[in-house]
C-alpha cells in the first residue's frame, strides 16, 4: 500500500529565512516519483518539484530543493530565502511508475511567512 | 491553451439527488484522476484512469462512479448524493510514464459541491 505522511499541520518562517517541510512515504512500487505542490489561498494547485526514486542527485528548482533520503523514505522540501508569497498550503505527493499507478497526497502543511 | 477544464464550478444538491462532474483535458494525457479535498485531509484519490476505457478505485471510491469513454474526458458521478460528499473536487491529468516528462499533475480549477 502507498502512504504519504506530513506531520506538520502548520509552520511559521521569517521572511528571507529557509524552511524545511517534512514528508515521509511508504510504497511497494520499485520505481516511483515524489512531488511537491503548492496551493495558495486562491485554490489552484501549482507543481513545484519532482524527484524520481532512481535519481542520484536531489532535485532543485530555483529556491526549492528536495532533500531525498531513500533509505529513510523521506522527501523533505526546502524553501530558501522565504518570501511573503510563499505563504500557502504545501502538499507532498507520490506516484508509482509500475503496479497501480496511484497518485496520492499527504494531508499538507500550511506555511505562513512572517514579515 | 485550456489544459484541464472542470464543469460545473459550483453546484448545490439535495440529499439523494444525482449529478455528474465533467473533466476535459486537451493535452492528450493518458492518466486522469479525481480527488476530493476536505479541510485537514489533503487531497484524497477517488478514482483514476490509466487510459481510455479503463478506470480504477482510489482511496475513497464509495458513493462515486466514473467513466472514461473518450481519452480526453473523465466523468465523476454521484448517484445518490449525501451530505458527507460536500467537498471541493479536483480533476487532474498527467503524462503516461516516467521518461515522458516528470508525471506532474495538471489540475482543473476545482468544483465546489454542497449537498444539503
């Protein structure tokens, strides 16, 4: 069975500081992808970053990086130099590339950036 | 470029009524998904499809049915709506498999359904 766990319902960070949002996962798929999405208060879902299970290096996209620790089954999102516009809900997600192809999400972390 | 379009955007139903949510994508994606979003529970997968004519159950399929008669459309039906189905529903699509992009989801704008 697949499962995504986000243990931080809410977090605060000071503007210009870095913040780490935690995500752990469980899957029986030998090949899978891990994703982070942002949902601002307007409601749309925005794709941020992707990490494949066989990727050797951690993914980076601008101020976003994914700290992938396969043995620990964790895929934490790091946002550097936080901006007020980063205030939003953040979801970790996983998709199997074999087997069921389910695409599941965690419960999310609400991030508030303080000026 | 329309992307993923959901209709209707808002709907109010009475308990026991039926309705269908339509999701249409113009990106030729193989995979399509229906989620519901409730406060504190993230996005939960209702049903999904890996191609035209195929459907599969997700995490919370009870009370919903789906059909994928055409590749570009994925319909979500509620046969007898219940107040517990009050939620925001998101449709999403993605590419077929690893190697053809990241497999990121492209989302519709969401449909807010209230069941009285």
